[in-house]
C-alpha cells in the first residue's frame, strides 16, 4: 500500500483525537480502583450523541450521570475552578464549551471542525486518477473480484478520517464533471454484480444477495457516457416493460442530491457521501462490485441508465460529547465534535420523491429527474420509443384489447408468453371461458378460431401446454368438454365445428375442422405447419 500523502497523513492525525478519544457519559466520580469498578466502566458508553439535545450543562449533565468514563474530565473542571463550588464550576465549564463550539461554527461558517483543507478525492484510494475513473466505470480488479478485499483495506481506515473532514468533489472524473454534467445536482450508483467471498467469484447480484436489489434497469443510452461504455452512441433496452407486476429487480441503485448553496451540508459533503455509498457501504461492506453494461457504475444521473427506482441517502451532522487527553499536559478535557454520517433521506426512501419534495428544487428539475428514475420501465420505454415512431404491440386490429387478453404470439403477431399462473388467473376470470387463436398464415377456415370450454377444467389438464404442444383428448373432447367455431374475416359469419382429432405431441387444434380433418394448421415447434404467424387470447 502506498504511504499516505501529506494532506491525508495530516487528516488522519487530526481525526485521531476524535476517533481515539476516551469519550464519556459520566458524573463526578473518582477513577475506579478495583476490578468491579473497571467492569462497570466498560459497560458505559464512551461518547454521547447530543445532536438533538440543547448544548447546555442543564441538558447534558443528566445524560452523563453515573458514567465513570466522565470522572477525570469533570474532576479537572472542578480543580481548575477552585474558587467556585463543584456544581457551579462544572455547569459553567460545560456552558462555556457549548458557547465556544457554537461560536466557532458561526465565525467560520463551518458545519464540521476542519483542521485542514479539503482532501483530494484521489487520496482515498491512492491508486491514481485513472484507477478512480475505472472503478466508477466498473473496470478495476476491485470490480472484477480479481483482488482480495484486503487490497482495499485503506477504505475502512480513511472512512474514520472522512467522518470529520471534507472530501473534494472528483470533478476530474468525467462521471462527476459538474461543468458539463450534474446540472440536476444528483448522483447515483447502480450495482448489478456482487462478489461471492467464499469462491472469490463475481455473479449477478440476485444470485448472491437476492434481498438487496431494489430496481429494474430500463434503458441505457450509450451516448450519455461514451467513455464508460467505449461506444459513441446507441441504446439498449433492458426490459420490455409489458408486465409491471413482474419486476425483475436486477440492480441495486442508490443516490443523493445536493443543494446549489455551496455552504449547505449536502453540497459541502457530497464527495463524502459519494465515497460512503460507492466505496464504503456498497463495495467494502456489501461486496457490490459491477454496474450496468454500457453505463457508469456511478456518476451524475445525466450519464446513468434509466431505472425504476433509487434509494435516497443524505449526509447528516452528528454532534457528540467526548473526552480528549491529547493536550500538552496530558489532562483529560471535554470535547464537542461534529461529524458526518450518511443516512436515508428524511424526505423518503425514493430519490426522485425526496428530490421533488425539496422546495429548493424546481418542478422542471424534478420532472427531468423522473425521466431517469422513472418508477416504471413501461412508461420510460414508451416515452423513449414513441417519438421515434414505435408503438407498443397490442392485440392488433384482430382482437379488441378491451375484450381480449393476449396469451402469447409468434412472428407478426408476437407477444411475450404469459406465465402459467397469469394464464390460469385470466382463464378463471373469463366470463365466457373462451380462448381465441388468430393465425394470419393459416387456411381461411383456421384464421380466426374459438375454443369455448363447457366443463370445468380439471387440475390434471394444463390448458396452456395443450394450446402449444399437446392437444390431447383426455378431459378434452369436442361436444363434451368444449365447443369450437370459426369466424369468417370478410362477413363475420360463424361456423360451428363438428370434427376433431387429437395428438399428444402437437398443439391446438391439431387436425380439427368444420366438418373433416384439416392438416398442418396446428401450433407446434417440432413439426411442419402453416401456423407460423399466430396469437392466442382469452376473452375477459
């Protein structure tokens, strides 16, 4: 591992008073002198969160009562103010500490105690700017699983320092170039791969962590990020979007937005948030390593794929009371520190909803973001294809989609096949229990035919399989279990069918016909047939 640069070394040293401090929640007590007292001390928290507490002796002292970790620091306060009573000196010292802390924040217009200038983002990995760029595109050994996790142990070490130090925004990486991109002030990471530690291999995220994915990938516009996909232009549609209920959730997407006000916490610590989401939480803690092919793994949303959802995270101030013994005299002193944590957005779990709810963002900006984090791949794909002259396929003009539900279709009448469960539900809900087949390439007698069930369908009969590949006679006899008829495409006249033959290996309607056997008009994938352009429907 490379040695830390001067700036980062200074950062780590300045943060040690925070991370290594003996933090306390105690009252006026002597140091423990026996093992029982030492055990009691270890059972008390060594720091206290006072972010939501008034910073005053009146509010703080009740919270630290009976905590022996506080003993020496409070005793020192009493000794340093011998002219006053113990109680008054402690109250005065804590009130003064709070006053000094607030004064420092107001005078410096700072949210954190920053002892050094902001840290360059390249110091986080210390592997060089090209490595950082490749990581956010999903193209390093960290992403491929070729390197052991120990090679990234620097991430955990640096995270402690970055809890109290501002990290510089990596605008040198094109993914985060806020001059030519990032107009929505929003960044996002989408992970589709996960590292399996047992085998040291990388797999689809669903195969490793099925509970983590939270989004469907809809569209990748390669022209939005040519340096990531190494392709100048083109589009990839990752979901046909026809069945909203059957979301695949094949990605984990998380992101954040920041204020246009440079002094706002969300703006000042946006790089810290990026580090937390992309490197510390997703990669180091959750073993998420790869992005959507053709798109950056992380970047400003203008360069990212269109997805259905992204979790919203935000930097939050955390003020803590602790003890420091880093002074020249080695004496323990009270210390109030303010650090940054990254938490789910107060405005909600959805990045686009939280963004829209923030009055600092315009309605036009919220609408633009909603086209990238779309909620539904159906709407996103339709909105993208319609201006190009495409229209989503329906039941065509042969079957009114207000009356007929598409089951499956091939060639010119293509429609993705309905699942067995959806087929059963649609057939059970049908008012007429009628299945229709339209076949453009069939003989006139077989271009529009209807199968109407007149007996209940036993559980042993799989109607979907019967239509596709096995028009059996078991519980399926013409005149007993079902009726069949055809409709003339010219005059709409109805012809009742009186003849049927059956097959265990050929689908509907095998050689059934109005009066005699009619060959090669059946549905099959294993035999010669004229039924090549067809679709099945269930009447509602």
